[in-house]
């Protein structure tokens, strides 16, 4: 520039140049250039650049969080204590204010004169809040602004009232004022706390374009330019911005529609390239399932962006998918926290991560949570004419689109024989009508067989990062549903591998949710229990459950809830769980008349608990006759009652066939040998391919005690009386001495071994003298029994002379396909001769254990061991249903 100017000066002089003139002009020009540079420098220094990046943290507070003056103070304290270098706070309108503003518009356009008093209520609400929060110039400034806004709203609402109509832009203008007022009040309170703080009307910054379907798309480029301009005029390290509202490219006020405040926070996070966006709400975070349906639902520490999308689609309390998109572009995490519980860390939504296990291995978390959608119906379009015909699916969903219905889920078999999809129940009739009209010709010609509607459905979705690519996840899910007797009506699984969706009956939805939630160890394995027969064994079992319940919850994730206890006369029911420390007194005071059908219906009808088991501790054949119906309804059965398995053969075979073809369990370990593992041992041998040759054993703890003590010169009647006094016998000792109980155990083992025998096929040697079988009472029987001692004494003496002992045994001879119960003699070296007290002993002779039989020995009588055997079956059931084994 200097060279060119100097050249012009020389030309103007008309000669080689005047030194003085040249110098003067150059000095003048230098001053002009210096002044210009100085002005430009000052202008650039005065324009403050927006610093973007991780120094910024974004906070969003919903209407509940700023619903009162005290809550606004709490928000200000949270912001003040945040140690981030720079903070931007996005606020909603005060609680209920947005609804009040929409109501103003509705009343005005319907020409309801009460809109004026409603507007006055809005004014008073904010005025009173300001009076409680602010003072001095801040209060005066806010009230002046409030009055100005209210006057503008009066004019706007009056125009709407006269026109009887409100354009969307008019409505958005009115509704957005709630955010303006809450932002101004909060920024003033933050300044009172000592922070430099400005408030932002985001209509000056955020620019959005309508995207149809009640949505908008942010214009990030224009918004960034406007943000830079705004910040240059309002530099601050703390900014309170209005949520929900924005402007169109033509500077017309608009809103961000549904979940707009969350969306605002996410957009701001992207514009500022923030370190983190925190969404403050009134819950502790995102739950693994709806806590109103699954009380054991847990807070998820982390979710991937995609998992959050899936959970929110299915109604979980997570951010709307569009809220996540802006921050996802820059890998900015979103944290959902509870403003009313600051100690809760909340849920972090971010990039997928791997979780460190305790042993240092890095394990990917596959299933994160479960969600449901209710009040749906399935529409099934099927027919052979659909297969391979291009455009069929397009025609189906075109018809659905024409009636404005929302398709929630689609399932189509690869054969193309049918297309099944779910729609809201309120829309299904219109959809079915449209499809039948669209395909009338195909239906009449038989190319389509039907357009069927299946009402009363719910959707259950399992959500997790890449869970579908993990072997066994789908199998575990469906296995859990099957074991809870849940019928799946339709299945959909996207190739994105983020969710598996199933359709179930609406009445099964909560039970299905509980079942899968428990199965994936997100909660305890919960089982609803009904105890029938609180006699000696039943009462002992209840005491054992009382003592062990807390440990089972803590260590094994098993939650056993006794919802009912019934005897023959009275029953006690509970909707949650009976207090087992005082069930006797409660049953006495609050018990109702026993009704077995009502009892079972109550225990099984609790949809909040997915699994039900009835424990029959009676010896009643009538109760046993209900097992088949209970199992068919999906109720598991556990029992020490021998009547079902030793009853009529056809009924037994029918029961076992049902057990094998269903996912309902029937356990009866305690029917033979009390708490000894006899049934399970036998089943284990058979399942592993061994062949049973013979089962021989002392199955009666009572008769074991009698013959173990029937020695020397003691009379048989004396030992029987002693056994009764010790509690080993039934109230009438003849029930034991007759051998019928042993015969029932023999027939049970025979049938387990594959023999199709009736109880009448088992010959039984009774120890009750024939003349005493008809004696009126047990007392009379014991009084007359000594008359027959000699016969038994002779048998004992004969055995002793041969170096043997008497033992009352049951035998299953599988080779000969017979069973028998009799008094046998054994050498004193034989294992059967080595017993003491009431021990049972069973010998399994098999192809594998031919030379040396497999022996099971231990206490075979008594309430403690029998109840323990039943308890063991309950825990076995829990492990089958998903509890850690």
C-alpha cells in the first residue's frame, strides 16, 4: 500500500518529487492506516469468541424441578455447586404452566370468556413465585417484564378469541412464555448466589425446520452462527436457556414439540460440544423394567444410545430417540439423575462399553432391560396366494397407512404365507375393515384365507446391545416364558440385534415381564407358594421357610412368598406374603373357611409373581386328584403325598405324560424315604442309560425302628408301644404295621422304573394279627397286641439261631416285573442288619452296580427330614426357574 501511494504522490508532483510533500502525505496516510487498524483491533477485541468443548456442562431441569420457589432455589444450589468451568442450564416452564398456557389458547379459540381469569391465574402464580425468590432491582425488572408479556398475551388471546381460531405459530408464541419466565427467575437466583449469569431466549438462537408428523429438524449451521452472535453480546460462564421453544428460519416463534426441553438440552450440548448433558427428573434413573410392574427392577448404570432408543420406544422412562441424536454425533454422554435424590448416581447414556467383572475379565453386558406396550391387537393376513407375489406387503401396509394406523411390530414367516403385525387396539377395527376391502377379490377367490384379528395383546421387548448375537439369549428368554406357562403369539427380532419382541396375552403381560426379568438375574427368582396341610410336616416346612427366607434372598436370589396356607377347615390368604413368624395366630384370628378352589385361584392369580407352586403336605387322595388340573394351568406341584403316584395307573400315566410335555414341574422326592435322595437317584440312573435290575429297601422309618429294637427278650408289642410314644408311628400303629405305606412306596419306585403295576398287584405281608384288624381303636389294638407276641418272638428266635435278623422290606424286581412287601431275614453282616433307630436303607442293583449295589441310607422318618426333603424340592424348582444353582 505504501509503495502504491508513494508512486501516486510522485506522479501528482509532476517532477521527480518534492521531498517535503511526499513525506507529509506519507505521514498522513500512515496515521489513517494506523487509526483504521486500531479501530479494527478494538472491534475484534470487543467481539468475544464462544469457547466450545469440554469446559461446558449442560443441565436440563423439567417442570417438576422448578415447580415452586423452593425447588427453583434447589436448582440454583445445584448449579452453584457444580464445579464445571462453564455451565448452561436449560429449563422448562414451572410445573403445570405449559398445560395452563395451552388451555388459554383453547379457551380463547372456543370463545370461552374465562380465558381472562385463567391468564390472571398464570400471572399470579409467577408473581407470587418471584416475590418469594427475588428482591430489589431483580424483582422490579422481572415484574416489569412479566406485566409486559401478560399485556402482549392479552392482545394475542383477544385476537384468537375474535377469530375463533389459533394458527400454530400463534399457539406456539403463547405457550412458550412459561419457559421465558422460569429462565428469568432462575438466572436472577443464580446471580444472587454469586455467579455471573445471563439468561437466553433460545428463540434468538435455535432455528428449526418443520419435519412433519409433529416434529422439527434443527438447522445446526444457522443455530451455531446465531449462538456465536448471541454469546459475543452476552458473554458469561453460566447461562440459563429456555427449553422447548425455538424459531423458524423466518424468525417465527415455534416449539420443539414432544419432549422439547430434553431436545433443547441435547441440541445445546451439540452446539457447545459439551462434556456432558445431565437431565434432571424425579426418578433415580432408567430401570431395568417398569418398577410399578416389577418391584425388583434395578437402576441401570449405563445404556448405549441404541439401547436407550429401544427402551424409550417401548414406553420406558427414557429420553425420546430424537433427543439422543444431537449428542450422539459428538459422543456426548447424557446422564439421567433424580433432583430429589442427589445421592443416586443415575443412568449414563453413552457409547457401548464393556464391564469389568470382579475377576478382571471384561464382559459385555448383553441384556439391559425389558419394556412393555399394552392394549394392542394382532392382525394376521394369511393365504397361499401371498407367497412369492411382489407387492403384497406393500398393499397391506398401504391400506394400514390409509386409515392412519400406527404399526407397532411386524412379523413375517420366510414362506410369505402370512404377515402378522400389531396395532393399537382402538385402531384395529378400522385396519381390519380396510384390509378386507382392499383384498376382497383375493379373499373371495381363496388366494387369501383370512384377515384375522387377535385382540387383548401386549408386547414384551427385551433390549440389549448385541444380545441377539450372543448364543443362548433368545433361548433363555423363551425358556423363561415357557416355564412361566406364557404362550407367545408372535415374535420379531431385528437384524440390528438390539431387541427381541414377543406378543403375549394382555393378562399374561406382567407375569411374563416378571419371569424374564427374574431369569436374567435382574431380580430375585420369585415364587408364589400355597401350602396345603399345615399339620406336622406342613408346619415344620413353614418354620424352615421362616428361618431361611432372608438367606435365600440375600445369597441365592430366591424370593419365596407364601400367599396361602390352608387346612381342612380354615385358610389364610395374603396378596403379598404371609408373615411366617406368626402365621398360626393370624390364621386363628383372620382365617376364613377353607375352599380349595378359591385357595389355588388366589395363589395362582397374582400376576405380579410369574411362578406358582402348590405344596401338598397332606396324605389326602382328594387333594392329589387335583394335581393334573393344576399342572395343566401352569402351577408347579411339590408333595410328600404318595396318593397320586401310587393311585390308579391310568391317572398316574396321564399325570406323568402331562409333566413331560409341559414346562410345569412336579416334584415328589419326599414320597419315598422322606428327605433321602431316592427318587432323584433312581431318575439319574435311568436318565444316564443304566438299567435297573432290582430295588430293595427298608422304606418305613417306623418299622425300621421297631425291628432295630426288637432284640433279646423284648416283646414285639412293647417295642410297638415304645415307637408310638416316641412319635415314630401314625396315630394308629396299624397304618404302619399293615405294610400299605411301604407298598405305596414300592409301587412308586416300580412305576419310576417303568413297570406298569397297580397297587393291588403288590402282595403285602401284614404285621397286624388278623383278629385285630377290626378292633375299634388304636388303644384297644395296643392293649390286645401282647396276646400275639409269641408268634413274632418265634420268628425272631429262628432268625437268631441262623445268625440272622428280621427286617421288613419292599422289593421291586424289574427283571421279573413284580413288586412285594414282606418280612425277610438277613445275615448280621448285611447292610440291612447294620441300621439304627429309624434309618431307611435302599439298595439299587443295576447293570452298572451289579456286583456291589448302590446304597442310599439315612433317617427315613420324622417331620424335620420330610419337610427338609420338600424344601429341597422347592429349591430345585427355583433353580429350574432361573435362580443360581
